[in-house]
C-alpha cells in the first residue's frame, strides 16, 4: 500500500526537484498546421467535416483514391512528394469521442487543414 510510489510519477516530482532528472515526460503532442493532405500520416489527429460539422478524427489508414490501394504511411516516411498534384487521398478515420461504428473513409477535400493537426 504505502511506499510503493514509482519514481517519475507526478506525485514524486511536484516540487520540481533538483535531482538532475527531467521528471515525467509528457505525451508527445505536436500541434501544427499542414499545407496539404500529403503531409497527413497514420496516427495523427486532424479535423474533418462530417454532417455539416467540423470534428477531430484520428487517421487509421490512408489509400490512393483512384487506385483504391492502401498506402502504408507513418510519420517516419511522410510526407510523400505530391508535387504533380494528381494523387488524391482517402482517409479511414475514427472521430474522437464517438463510437467506432461511425468510422469511415473520407475524401481529402473534407480535411480542414486550417485547423491544427496533432
């Protein structure tokens, strides 16, 4: 019960310490505005239009709209050079705080790139 506190938990680093450790590491959340859908990757959270509303969604999969082929793209190998402008993407998304039965494929034109991406 007592004495089982793990090092690095918020309760053990409240005073800010001076022990030389950096303390608990916050989640790696990077917020940025992207210039095109080619910069979106699997696992990121972006905003999409659904039923006339703007909702945040996590991207679960990406595919080439014309070929209907899944693109195995993660943050490590994104962005893909889309300089010729001929590739259109579809994203399989899960809307944050909604039931997963509402997950769906959405076209890249429904992405709201004026909102931050995490």
